[in-house]
C-alpha cells in the first residue's frame, strides 16, 4: 500500500462538547444495585403497619365487581395489582379501613394482615460474599457500580462523538492517497460479503431487494458497490492513521490474534474453519487490525473527555 499519513492531527485538541452528552448519575439505579447485595439476607415478619414492599392481605368492598373481594393479597407499592389501592395501603394498620374513588367507582379497603419486608443494612461482609474481584467493602462496591454505570452511559453516547471525531481528525490530517488503495479497500469489503453470501447459498451480484433486506441497507448490488465506494475513503484513512499510531506503539497484527478471531467466528456463527478463513481472510484481518488501532485511540480521547464530566 503506497498511501500514507503525512501529518496526523492531534485528536485531543478537538472539542467534543457540542456532541458528547455529559455523564448524569442515576442515583436511584445506583441505590437499587447497592441494595441487591443485601437481597439474600431479606427476611419476612408478621407486622401491624404497612410500608412499601410489604405483603398485605385486604378485603375490598365496591359496587364494581372487580373490586368486590373478601380477600386479596399483593405487594404494596409494586404496581402489580392496582397502583392507587397499593398506595392507599401504605401506612395502614391491621384492622384499619380506607376508601379511594377509582374511575370504576369507590373502593373500601380493610387491612386484614401485613407481612413486613425486613431489609438489613448493607455490610462489608455481604459485599465480600459477592466475590467480585477487587471489591471487598461497601465503598469499593459503590465505586464498582459507579464505574459500570459510567461505562454503560459512555457506550450509549459514543456514536455521535465518535463519528464527529473521525471526520475531524481525517479533515485536519494530511494524507497521500492512491486510488489503487481505495479500490483495494472496496475489494476487501466486497469479497467478505461475497463469501458470506455464498455461505448462505446466494450470489452477491444477483441478490434481490428481498434478500438484501435485513442484511445490508441497499436494494441491489450496484447500490452496495456505491455504498462501499463512498465509505472506502474513511476506512482507508482510518487504516493509515492506525498504521501511523502503530509505528509509535510497536503494534503489529499477529497470527495468534487472527486465529482467535477465526475461533470466535466459528463459535458465534457455526462456521467451519474453512468458512471462517474465507469470510475473514488474513489480509482483511491485517487491514482492519490497524483500523481498530485508530478507532481505539479516538475512543480513548472521547472517554477522557466523558470521564472528566463524570468526576
């Protein structure tokens, strides 16, 4: 490949604030996840007063047949029975009667029995029994859950800043680009799709709109070629950026990593090794290994800016 990078723009100088959504802590979710550690230690006791999460047994009286019941059991505050009546029960004592008017009519609720849900305070011992590597205390468990929530939000917001940063880095860098290399990228992509099509019993060039549907967002082979031609410049530039970075980091594609990709493909899709090698040839693996170097580098820059907002 004769194409190369002349000067590479520093992605860290590109401001992503206009497209990178900031981290927003979901405190409720964090608290619920913390509570999970104490769930195995929950116990149930006969009680006199209802709190959210308690199991209640009530008598319902109403002109509406749906709510005329001598005995009904539900969990207060769960939303699994009738939200208004569940809310009405919270704070009631055994033997107490309250009324609520629903769209179906008035309902009288008498509390017959309550079983209280007793949730013990979370302890370091409970956390230790989760057997999470490196997590032994409540504080460490909180940080672990916060890291998970941060990563989840990062993946949710990554798409837009990732594409913006790719566009900006390519636009601000200088390349020597040869058409033969652009064509090489197109050929790599199309040959992979041909192999997949053959594996599914089709000929890529002859596929119908119905056969493309749900597989590739085009309606004909000619549309597919046009799509690949349009995207090939970006793939080529990202590959060159990856090679440029690899010269500094010492990264090189390896036969061992290629073999691992083949094994993953065989496991995930049920391919034979011959099929897997035909679909993902070693030259294609090499090309996209460098592309991935560039993508990981840019994603790292995005993560740095995202994490600054999560501190």
